[in-house]
């Protein structure tokens, strides 16, 4: 079975069996009908994926690789905060009449900062350091900017990436590892979606920096299953998983800004039936 399925099943089982329930507490999220959206949650979930062994996409149900990649590139490559630049409708609930989500996500990636090497945004700084200072312990991004929170239509959930390069014995190429920090996650709707996005990002950055892929470590401060999602999750984790598919990234792309959602593909991706119309708390 896919290792991503194993991680997902074990995480969900742990949340459902050992998590804490927020029912009756004062919570911000609510359902479209106005009722409070309560969760069963676990604090401090840490999942590790070795990208050199397997691409971490689940098979219990299909994760849309190209759409997930498109959203990641919207933030990291286009550095956009406008939903009109997306090919999906994931962010529609949080956009204003002009399509803007405020000073969130891609906006923060577009802001240039002063370094001794000159003015660079966070993405360009990461790429610069991976190429010129790969063993630096300062290669990271952070889009949870407190001074701009009041102008964000949604506070960032996945807010920080820390990159760390290692030299494995016998390997000519360096290995790129990363930690994804997430303050909060709707496990059913977003867990594998985020894992896939940032696994693709690590693959892309490794390729353009002439490195191998290593580990992706996913740290979730508040991993939760919404009350209306519990029956869906219970059914999902009882399914029989399939073997992991083979992931391919267009090897001809050497410039991060040249990648598109069509440069990623999967072979032999067999999955269970998709869960449709998952209710989304807002």
C-alpha cells in the first residue's frame, strides 16, 4: 500500500480514538447553515515522508495532483493573492468582489526584503541560498506576518517552510530536505492535498538546484477532524489502499519559474472512489 495511506489511516485513527472534542467550546469556524463547526483534534502531529522512496499521494481516494500543484505555484511562483489567477475555485469563499484574498499567501511571497546581496523576495532568497549557501541553517520562509493579519481574508494555515541540505555518503549530489509547519489543518479536506503540494515543491526546487530529494517533515499544531466529517473519515480509513504511483517531473525544466501544473504526472495511479461534496467549514 501507499505509505501516505498508512500515515493518513494511523493519524485519523489516533485523532478519533485519542483526540479531544471541542464541542460546546467557543469556536470560530461555522457551517454554511450557521451552526458551529466543532472538531476532534490532536496537538502536535508530526508525519515524515521520504521522497526518495515514494511520492506521498494517497490512494484511499484521489488527490488531484495538477490542481494541488497549480495552487502551490499560485503562491510560490506567481506570488498571487487573486483567485482569478487560479484554475480552481478553492479560495472563492475568502475572496472579495475583485478576487483578492488580501495580504495573504502569495502576497507575502511577493514582498521584497533587503539582504546584503540585494533586494529579494522569500522564494528567490530560498533558491539563491540553495545554490550558493546550501548548508546554511537559515533557509526558510514565513508568511504569518502579524502586521498584515488584519488585512488577510484568511490567516495562513501552512505558513512556513524550512529547508535543510544534507550530504549523504557516497552521493555526488546534495539532498534537499524540508519541514512544512502548519498551525491548523482540516485533515479530511486538506491533509494529503498539502502533503502533495509541498512534496512537489521539494522535487521542483531540488531539480533546479541540482539536488536529490530527501525527507519532507509535516508538523501540524492542530490536526482536526470536523464533526460532520467523522462518518466520512471512518468510511475512508476502512478502505483497502493501493500501491503508490510513480511520480514524474518534467526533467527539462531548470528554472523554477518555468514550471507549470502540466509538468507533473503520475503513472499507475489507482484509487478508491472519490468522496464528493465534503462540507467545508468557514
